[in-house]
């Protein structure tokens, strides 16, 4: 069962005439597997909790531009906030790696494509900013989202990827719930789930974006 509601600024949610259909297969912002998930298939076997997800953009005040702004999501007791920052790149000089001044923007999409990650960063392999080595980092883009009070200053650092959308099936920590598929599973369990499989694998929300059912 999948209902669609219109959420006005004031008043009660309304049922629109046209309902959004069930998602038959995962949908991405770009090439599958090489970009962030936008919507995941609705046919999950079981979800122990409710995922709270949001696809959207950060906006400057009308008629203005900003170099960074804070955004937030609140649903019941769930609260998540982080900074959205204008486009920046790494600069490598004689004194090390520095960050260029953020470019001003009036609207900035919020997506894991623009969050910290990339370069085999297991928590967000489709992101930007992370480099396993400072060699060749010059000119590479930084993420456009970052944790409040924890600006991204080190391309080899370990920062939390910040977005409100679904996380990939093969990203950490989600993939750790998928279980172990080895010879013992082939010999004794296949085609059923491994003994260490957890239904938490079907939770698409990032950490701190889940509510009890």
C-alpha cells in the first residue's frame, strides 16, 4: 500500500487526484551504480523501521545568493541538520592542500552525489572530496554538504556523508546487514538468506533517519 499526499504549508495533508505509482526497480540520479539512488524499489521483504527520506534542494532567501546555509529535516522526534556549501575545489600548493572559497548559489540540490565520498569511500562511493592520496587532488571538487561544525579540510579525512536521500545497497554500513555469501551458504543455505542476514538491510534511510513502525 502506497499513498501519496500533498503537504501544504498550513492545514492537513491532502490526497491528490493522481497517486505516485509503486517503484518497480531502483532509480538513480544518473547511471545506475555510479550515482546516488533517488528512489528504491518499493518491494522490500520487510522493514523493521520506517525510513524517513527527502529529495530536495537548499535555497537562498528570495532574490539573494549565499555561500553556505544550514538545512534541516524534522519528523516527530527525528531531527537532522547540516550545512550546504557552494562549489569548491582542492588546491595543492607548497604549503599543502587548501580549499577554494565557496561559490555563491541561489539553489543547490541535496544529494549523495555532492556529499563527501568517492574514490572507493565505502560509506559513499559516488560522492566527492575524498582522495586516498593527496597526489592528483588539485582541482578536484569538494562536497557541497558537510556536518555542522566539521568542515571538510582534509581529502584523506573521514567525514560523514550528509544528505537526506536513500543510501546505496552496497554502501556501508548498510551492506554489513546483507549477510555472508560463501561456500557454506552455497552448500547449506542457498537460495535462502544467510544465517547472519538482517532485515535491517532493507532500510534505505541513512543513520538517524529511521523511526519505529
